[in-house]
């Protein structure tokens, strides 16, 4: 943009006003500031411009249940000249801009309402990208698993639709001249999504609200026991000789969430004598989330238990520092056995079919088999039934990774196995009938339709749902000044045709990358991995630095879509701890 200002007859940029903190909006702010522009930002997001070092230093990498797009914060701070308060007026050379709070796309987003050449205009950031549609969907969640941002966006859009605005000037997409109609159409589409997600909110009211200590164990079937009062349910399949297979073993209770999700042993002291357990031979976690597998390292160390981990998340739990995902357990887990899709697992006289079950997260399995004449299915957080709702998924949670059809496909795969009893992640054992699952599929299909109607480019709906269109691995590493590290940048092409991608690393001053820019052609639906060697500056100060990957895909500049944390440590410390510390 800076290069083209002269062609437009612009000699000097006085002010740049930002609608929100995302990198695609603001990554050039530092450069503009060095050219003499002053920077105005929403008061609510001021720290996300001026205090980014503190933000990144405090950013949680593990046990992180923040569903929002805060990760899309600038790598380096920019000076803030004006904090724009909600409902205040910003005046520039006789032009008055009203700062309108428009939460939704981010919590602190604002729009600027003003008159340009006699026309009432609204600069709305990422509130709307086309009549009835938004640029992307994955930002529309704040709390983990909640429809809050959709509800706030609906309120925002409804308010704007009632204002005397003639022209909408969005951050992405073309200006819109019938503003009220464009906004009303968007309100309709947001309302449809909000209604469907509301069923999930009701799902969070669970029938058992557990006590930390008094946790009665249930005898579900002659050979199947459970503690459905721990934070996530623990299931125990106990053979006649006492050999036991556990399904999920996480935190003791909800109270432990506020001890930073610290694991302490639970359930087994009582269950071992009660169920006649003689050994805990293996544990199969339903998915990679800490609340379902935090106890696995303890079982391996104290009980000699084998961890049988599905292939979709074996690397995640083995190298949690490499991944940018919510709900990661910081302690690495070594898989004693990796379960492949379509594999049959035997334990004693039982055998279970393993299948990939996306929905709640991409990184999950489903397990079905017959126990005591009942077809049981272990489905993690893909199927929960709250006190106020029918069977629904703990989804969509965009940061857990999903595609448009994930929620439906996971359950369709399950239905092919004709389950009778669901062993859920948080809502006990549920007898399941075909109509219950059909009703789930209907909900999931309606959700797919609501997503598709909401997004500006429906053919790229999977991209609109993907917070990790590009990623950097490892997500966090430690390195000493002057040393080299390898970074891999992944880019997914969600289109139906091959696409050209080019990635340029953005580095702290004095750091070098080889190559600086890498390009690839990516097949439809595939993810390309581009490799970079990064050399830290010899005089790099100790502390956390952020490296970003600037993405051009299909000729479109997406900005710094991915980031990684490099913790610069003194050379002696790097030798002592190795490249990875845990
Ligand atoms: Zn944005
Ligand atoms: Zn989960
Ligand atoms: Zn869970």
C-alpha cells in the first residue's frame, strides 16, 4: 500500500485508524509509523498493539481453553498515538469519525462512522465482507465451545442495520451501497447459526456436576465400570482375570481446572478393589485433550500401563511444544502402540474397531465393540447429551481443527457400526437409538448449511473455518544467539483446484532465514510443508521473540497467518536443557 500512495496523490499519511488488532489489518503499522503516520487503535485492544512483548510472554501454550483469535496478535509492538474510546469522536481536519463498538470478529473491534462527500459511511473492519456474509468464521468464538462471538456479532449487525448508514467499507470485500439490506441479510445468517449453536450451549448443562471426592463408581455392564464424576469420564473394561483396559483418564474433578489443570491420581484406589482389577494393562484416550489423558504419564510410570494412541494425535501428545492447539498437556506422552484407522484392537476376548472420528477435534478416534452382549462405542466429546438438550457434539471449536463436514462424518462413521451404548466424554453412558443419531445428523447438516450461507466465498468454506490455514512447527523452541533452527511452515489448499503458495518469514532485526521466501504448488485439499533455516542474531537478547509466516495463496496476500515463539536463551542454558525444554 505504502508503495502506491504516491500514484493516488497522497503525500503524507497523518493517521492510521485500526478497527482491530489482527495481523492482516495491522502488520504494516510499524512501517507507517516510521514514515510519520500516527496510529489510532480501539482502546480495548490497545495493549495488543503497544504491549505485544508482554502479551506473547504471558501467552498460554498449554491447558489453553481460549477459543478466540488472540493468537492473531502482532509479532512486535507498534507505538499507539491515540486510544479510541467506544462512542467517542475522532476529529481529523474537520472530519468527524464516531467510534462505534462492534464486537464479534474480535472482542474489541470498532467501526468508524463518518460522512464522506455527503455519503454516510461506515468503516466496519471484518464485521461484514459481502451482503449477508463474513470473510471467515473461525474468529467467531471467544470462550471455548461457546456461541458468544456469534451472538455479539448478531447484536452488532442488528444495531448497525438500524443506523442511517448508506455505504459499508469493509476490510475485506467490496464496498456495499445498500447497507441496511446487506446488514439485515447478515443478521439473518448469524441468527441461524446462533440458534444451532445454542443447542450446544444447553448441552453444557450436564446431569452430573461432580464432587471432588465423593465420586460413586458405576457398574455399567458386568465387565464395564466407570467414574462419571471425574472431570472427564474414566471407563474401565475389566476382564474376568482382573486385567483392565482404561478408556480416558484425565483430571480428578472440575475443581482441579482452577489449579491450572494439575493432574493428581484419582478413581483407581476405589475402583481397583471394587471391580477386582489386578493390573491396568492399557489406556486408550479418545482424543489429545488434557482433560482426557492427563493421567497417562502417571499410569505409565506407576502401573506399567501401555498408552495406545490413535495415529491422528500420536505426534501431538509426543511433542506438544511443536503444536499450536488448545487443551494441550505439557507433559509429552510416548505412545507404546499407535492405533491406525480401520485397525481392530484386541484386549482379552474383546475386539474393537478403531476409526478416525473428527468433529469435536480433528485429532480423535472412535472405538466400537461388543461387551457383555452390548455394542459399546467410545466417542470422547463428539457426542454429549446435556440435561437440557438432545445428543450434540462439543463442536464447532475451530481451534481444535475441523472441516465443514467433520461433525457429521464422524457420527456417520459411528452409525455404520450400529452402536447401542455411548461411552461419552462428560455425560455418562447413554443408550443410543437410530432416531437420536438421525436427529444429530440433521442438526449437523443444518450447521453445514448455516456455515455455507454465512461465508463470502462458499467454495472456500473449509478455509473460512480454518484458524490454521498456515502454521509453523515447532510452535515454540528455545535457541541460543547465533545458532540455527529449522522451521517448517505448513499451508493447506482448501480449494478444489491446485494452488500456488508463497511464504516469506518475518523475523526480528538481525535474524536471517534461508530461504527467506519459499514457494510450492499445493494439490487440491493438500497441505504443503516448506522448510526454512533460521539463524538468530549473534547479539539477540534473551527473551521470547515471535517469527511469523507471511502467506500469499492463489495470488491473494493473507498477511502473517502463522506465528511461532522462539525463546532466546543464553548459550550455557541452551546446552543444559537441549533445544527443547518441557
Ligand atoms: Zn480480522
Ligand atoms: Zn476435548
Ligand atoms: Zn473433554
